[in-house]
């Protein structure tokens, strides 16, 4: 199962972590993993390209974990990009069920 966690404090994003594998299908054919990966990496790439916001990325060696942390308050553009990411993750969870992916938000 993919566990997608968003960290917030006082309505500000502090980061997120995506870890695990969906197990919806065999590796290389798992559309849930592919969708989550595409959304997540596109969001990180978009924040890097379209904003001046700072962030740190940590990736697991097997590809099963990505952690992104935001040390400073985010711009409106970055917030919109993360809101869009969360909307996409929520849609995948709604379509495929929390057997394959769960989204949680934690106050830090």
C-alpha cells in the first residue's frame, strides 16, 4: 500500500512523504503506482521550475519512498501545485480504495 502523508502547521505546508507500493498489479504494470509517481514527481519538478521556493528531497534507493520538506513559507504558486497534487491523490484513493493508497494529513 502507498502511504501519502502531508505535513502542515497553521495551514502552511511543511512537506509530504510518499512511501510504499500500491500492489494493485505486478511491478511495471501497476497503474496506481504510476499515477502517484507521475503526480508526485511532476509537482516537485513544477515547484522547482515555476517558483523560487526552497525544498529538500530525499528518495529511497528502491523507489518506494520520496520525502519533500519545505523549510520556509511557500508561495501561492507552490501552494496551488501542492493543492493540485493532493486533489489528484484524493481522486486515486477514491477510485481505487484505501486498500492500495491512503492519504493522511498531520499537524506538525
